[in-house]
C-alpha cells in the first residue's frame, strides 16, 4: 500500500521540477530577447544596462530557486522522519514531547 501512495507523489514532484525549470528557462530567454531588442533600438549604454540587469536577475532567479528547492527537501525529510517516529511509537503520535508524556495521567 505504501508503494501506491508514494508513486503519485514522486510523479508529481518530477513534473513540478520540470515545469519550474521550464519557467526559469523561459524567463531567461525573455530577458535575453528584451536585451537583444534593446540593442537594436537603443544606444550602447542602455544595452549594457539591460544586459547587466538580465544577467543579475537570471542569476538571482536560479539561486533563489535552488535555495527554495533545498528548503523543501529538508522539510520533506523532516516530515518523513516525524512520520516514521509516529508510526514506530503510536503512543507518542502527534509529536508529544517528554514533558507532555510526564504530565499525562497514568491509566
């Protein structure tokens, strides 16, 4: 049963990663197109400014996307570890701490 539940999640994750990469590539391509059109219609000063902006913006986009992906992976790993602990100890399900367990009345 675990296999059936995990497969769609993995499939969705792979599709999401591909769509994020495609979106980042499209934004970089659009920035390059705007820079090329600026080079055709404006002077060298504006072209250099637009090229610099495009490079910095694309770099920031890729960096922050990678950072967010790492954060999501860390959170997913933490949630999986919590699910494993909860499954191993049904008495402690829900994330009860040692203090909560000590305050619980004994049956």
